[in-house]
C-alpha cells in the first residue's frame, strides 16, 4: 500500500515500447514512432511503434496458428482459469506502474487510474471462473433413436479495437472473457493510450498464456484498425468507440461476415422525479457528467428534471459543482483531470459556443484552459434546453450538461427515448413503482436506479439502437465469443432412404 501513496513525477525521458507479437516484443529501434504527450502537462511520456498493415498481418498469422493448433483452445477451463488468475495477481503487482502510465497518457486523476487498474484485476479473477462455467446443452427428448448435443466452441481469432477513455479497464471488460472462451486475439488500442495494453500482453505471457494467443499492434485507426476490420482471417471483431467509426467497422466486416460486438456512443439521460432524494441525485448527476472529465460513454449528459423542483435542483447543483476539484491528475486529491487531446478540447469548446448561440440558459459556465496550461475544462451546465438543440442530441464527450425540464412521467420517458442512442439511463426517485415503470420504458442497455456508473463484472454491458450490437462482460460476454454447434447422434438402426 505504501507505493500507492507516493508522489508521482513525470518521466524525464519518454518510455519506449515495441509491438507485442507471438509472445515477444518487436523492438522499437529503427521504427517510425508515435510520441504521446501528457494532455495535462504537455511533456512527452511514451513512444510507441506506428504499426503497419504488414505488422498486423504478422500478428493475425500468429493468432491464427495459435488458434488452429489448439495450444489454448484445447486446454481445460481450469487451465485457462489458472492463467487468468495469475494475470490478475500480476496486474496487482504492477498496479502502480500501470496506473501511472494510464494517467500520463489519458490525463485522468491518479486516484481514478489506481481504482480502474485494481478493478480490472478483479475482472480477470471473475473471468477465470467464467472459463470453467462454459457449457452446452443436451436434448434427450428426441426419441429413443436420437440424442442431441449443443456445444459451444471458441469462435476463432478475435480483433479487439479499444478507445482512449478507459484503455486498461475497457480492455479488462473484454479480453479475459475472450481468452476464457479459448479464442486468440489481436488487439489494436487507441494510438493515444496504447501502453497499458502492451504491458498486459507481457503480463499474460508471464502468467502462462501460450505465445501467439494475445498480440498487440499499435498504430493509427485508419491503418491498423481499418486493416483489422477488413482482415479475412479475423472471425470476430469487438469494437468500442464512436458510432461513426462503428458504422465503418460494420461495413468493413461484411467482407467475410465477421461476427461483431459493437459498443458505441451514448447521450444518456438522468431522470430526476420530484420525490427523489435531492442531495443524492445532485451528487450522482455531477459524478455522471464529470467523471473522467465527461469522456465516458455511459456518463449522463442529458438531465431531465421535473419542473416543480428545477430551481431548487439547479441551486444545489451549482453549489456542489463549485467544490469539485479539477486540476493536475498527478495530485491525489484531484477529481477531474485533463481532456485527452486538443481536438477533443476544441470539440467541447465548440459545443459550448453552440449552446450559447442556440439560446440555452447558462446555469454555470466553466472556464477552459489554453493548451499551454494543460487541457482542462471546468464543468458547464445549460438549462431550458430543448430536444432540437445540438447540446441535447449530440454526444459531446466533455463535462457539459444539458437540462431539459419535464412535467409528467410520459413526458420524461418520451424525452429520454428521443435519441438515436440507447446505452444507459439513470433514474432518481424514492417511489418503487415510478422507478420500475421508467426502467421498463427506457430503451437502453443499462439502467441505474438511485446510483450511476456503478457495477461489476457479473453485469453485461452494451447498447440498444445506435449504441451497439451484442453484450460484453459476465457470462453473457463469454458466450458472445463462442459459436454454437448442434450435433445429432443416431442411436438406433437406420431406416434406409433407398431400398
Ligand atoms: P473512435 O471511434 O475514434 O476510436 C475508437 C478506436 O477505433 C480507436 O482505437 C481508434 O484508433 C480506432 N479507429 C479509428 N478509426 C478506425 C477505423 N477506420 N477502423 C477501425 N478502427 C478505427 O473513438 P474514440 O477513441 O474517440 O472514443 C470515444 C468514443 O468511443 C465515444 O463516442 C464514446 O462514446 C465511445 N465509447 C463507447 C464505449 C462503450 O462501451 N459503449 C466505451 C468508450 C468509448 P485511433 O485512436 O488510434 O485512431
């Protein structure tokens, strides 16, 4: 525990990483490198290889060989579980190193990175159990002459494309379940935040994962990601990212009919009914739109408040927001760190301008730093927003909240569902029947009642509508990575077709 409290300092020289293919590092020397600067401090922190299509092809070939010779798929669930449990314990051993890299590259507070790394270790533990739970079915009711078996098999070689907002945690929500199923993997993390995924490859090898089962190719989405989505030797693709790129991946996958798991964007509503515990709701709303500086796919960026309590709610919200600690992610007290890069910082700035131009009422307008000061954004809250405004419809991915008042339950549900997305929703009420009517009516893959952005590996995640296809995590998550085979076994003498 002592190393968890030590002061963090920025590296004086950026750390260099190679690619991870076939159980070995491919050295960065002599390669074209991408330099990542800390978005909070502007200094270079890591360098990674700008991977090419040829790097990707090599990694896919390794994964294919590893899958076909059954060095992993042919093991027992218990053997796979042992590797995942060992990996969880190695993550804990390297937790501080992983948390630091995560904070350097993403700009998120160090306390949050530490929490995410340790929570990730817990997911590997859980997935170890899932490796032993996979089973099929039998049909003994097909008559005396027939027995039916339904078995699950690993789907094959999986491409895994992950975003920059929770690089290590999102990897943990997918990778151990894919491995639990017996598949081989080629991962392509976001080029902004690839190094913790690379370290995970090293950890898995040390934990006993056979060479070639997990490979990581760094590089840009437009080269490596695009090639992975088109690759004829990839059987399934798990993509987490924006809805716009998700559509490209969907189209690219048609070439060989890859199975897809897509976890995409959201414009998630919080519904505050007049009987809600207001202090709790205010706290949850702030957490919902400011956690990870608002760069959170399930964060609540639309706030639907019953009209009768709107003034009181806005007052409590403003008071509490003034106490939120935004700043240097290396400071253990910081709650909201930096925005990931200048592009995202500019997008947030432009949406705030559009909110002002479209005449939404400002409740609090946060300041934005210049890039020389580090990429920080104080939270901004707009009220009297209408469903046609850009800040009500678009996923901004920053700490910007749009308040839309409602009068009746029907109103609230209509507004909540008036979006192309369906990732998550949060309901605040002390009335059980109000809560359950709302839960039933809202079209979203995840609904929280009187809490938000909480959960564990038991619960699947995924979206309705344009928020995605399929489910990740938990037993549902493992099953996504399997194919189902029906085997019909004749037990009696054959009645001949041709006499
Ligand atoms: P992007 O869609 O831009 O990128 C996601 C990943 O796809 C990155 O690894 C990126 O690589 C890669 N990529 C980019 N272009 C292509 C391409 N043409 N083909 C294949 N892969 C490509 O999303 P962001 O990284 O900007 O993440 C933010 C978005 O992700 C938000 O919209 C958010 O809602 C969504 N998201 C959804 C989550 C969910 O669980 N539903 C979780 C987290 C985020 P590179 O960065 O190297 O270009």
